[in-house]
């Protein structure tokens, strides 16, 4: 019986090691995809700004991103609660401002804390995979 338990533990350690290795190797690909998605979003905003349709939306988002980046450098966590974001006067699109603030806050925090940011990203990825497995099981 003890031999079966030891064998089970060895297989579990092997599986977790391989799973962790695959997850860490595949993580940079996901980051590259996010950069490409961000570039596409910026290109779309430039097109809509040239039409004069949503210049205030882009302005509010960029203002929120700059403010969030500054606050994120001094923040304790990589994420901020959306409801706690204070909207300054003169903002026409509070949702766009909050989107930009969240994005900027995360970028600022990751620039200031690169090692903790990498660890946090790994745990977020693991959590996403595990929760995805359990959500498909239902």
C-alpha cells in the first residue's frame, strides 16, 4: 500500500512539474497576443478620432490611463477596484476613463514591480486554467 502511495506522489509531482513548465513556456505567447490586441485597439481609436466622432472618448481613456499609470507605481496590488476609481470633473465618458485607469494602473504596477508582476501573472493563468476546467465540467 505504501508503495502505491509513493508511486502516486511521484506521478503527481511529475504531472505538476510538466504542467508548470508548459504553462510558463506558453505565457510569453499570451503576452504577445495582448500587445497585438492593444495595437489593434489603438488603431481603431485613431480611425474614429479622425472622423471626429469619439475624440472625447479617446481623450478620457488616455487621461485615465496616464492617471492610473502614475497611481499604479505607488499601488499595493496589480489591480484596482473599478468602483473605487474617482472620476475627476470634466470627464464625459466615465466608463472609458475607468477602462483607461485600470489599464494604466496595471501597467504602472507591473513596471514598478516586475518580479511580483510575473508571479502574479502566473497565478492568474493557473487560476484561469483551473476555473476553466471546472466550468466545463458542469
